[in-house]
């Protein structure tokens, strides 16, 4: 996936592209961490979350665009029914354009946001995200929880941990202990 051409939108440009979608969405990944910490980072794409059951609204919103489902690491033409195994949807204006949005389908259970790696981790959307200047962002502790699967670097954790509120820090380490009691990041929990 490293050789894929991306037009790196910032969250405001993403909001313009998603204007009129009619379904809640939120900024994920590095852009969410940057907004929370105000520490600038390098970005290779704009990642947004959207509930899986709202994907038909996304399809309608981007009618005429090139939207692909990423299944088993391959971007395939979007079938009529978005496969439950799709880990992302990529959106671009047309086949010769760079990709612009990396959409992460997220399960919704009883109106709650569900963590992809462990469906027992759920939160109301308003507790999983925060809104600033009209844009919704995934809470930094949940971004870090996603990124904890890639322990080869602690750059995101090092940059974000000093800024986390006590309850956010506790949520991160509580969930991480449940998911992986031997995770190396837990040494920083004290």
C-alpha cells in the first residue's frame, strides 16, 4: 500500500468532500492525534470513520466517483453490498486520479461505536469522539489503541501521552491490558 498515490486532504478539505453525506463520520489516525496535541505530524492520507450501516449513504454521496473496497489487502471494485470483511473504502474522483479518502467502516451496536479489534469495546459515539470547530475526531486514546497493534514504534504514543487527560490515559491502558496484558506500552502506565 505504500506505493499508492494519495492526494493528502486535511480534515477541512475532507469535510467539504463529505458535506451533505447525511451520516456521522469522524477523523481518525494521525490527523486526530495532531488536532488533539497540536503537534504537527506527517500525513500520507486522510482517514475517516463511518458506521458500516451508513455505507449506502457514502455510496450515494460519491455516485460517479471511483470507490473501492479493500478486502484482504486488495482494492476491488465496490460490489452492490459492501462486504463485512472490507477493512476500508478508498474514494477518488476517477480511475486516473489520486485517492482522497480512506474510509474505515465501523460497526455500530445498539447505537454504539465498536472497536474493530475487540467488539466488547464499545462506547457511545459522543464518548468515542469529540467535536471541535464543527468536525468530529476519534478520541486520541482510541487512535492509540488501534495503533498499539503496531508496536514497532512508539512515536504516536510518545507524542500524545503527555497530553492525555487522566481518564483518557486510564481508558487507554485499561483497554490495552484487556487486549494484550504483555503489551510493552503498559510499562508507561504508571
